[in-house]
C-alpha cells in the first residue's frame, strides 16, 4: 500500500473527495487531515500586517484639518 498526501485548493477539495469515495472502499482508506484555523478579526490581521513594517505614514502633514480640507477640495 502507498500513501499520497495532497494539498488542494478549497474549490477542488469536494471534487477530489468525491472521486476518492467512488473508488473501491476495500482498496483505499481516506484520512483527512483537517487543521483548525484560528479565526482572526480584521483588526488583528491589520496589526499583524503592519507589525514588522517601519513605515511612517502622514509624517509630512503638519495640520491634519487643513490637509483633510484640501483632500475634499479635490473631489
């Protein structure tokens, strides 16, 4: 007997499982390795994204209210 490990996209997963389940069940054993993914909020994702970044945003803005008004004038 041989072991095959596949990594498939979610869109293909159901098709692959369907195919495997339609094979002779005496000749194949399906072992699913389901990993539980940690559910993260958008705020956590953004923090992780910028955690290691050394970007200084909006440093050139001296007066935020004036800058915002100028942005709105462009609309």
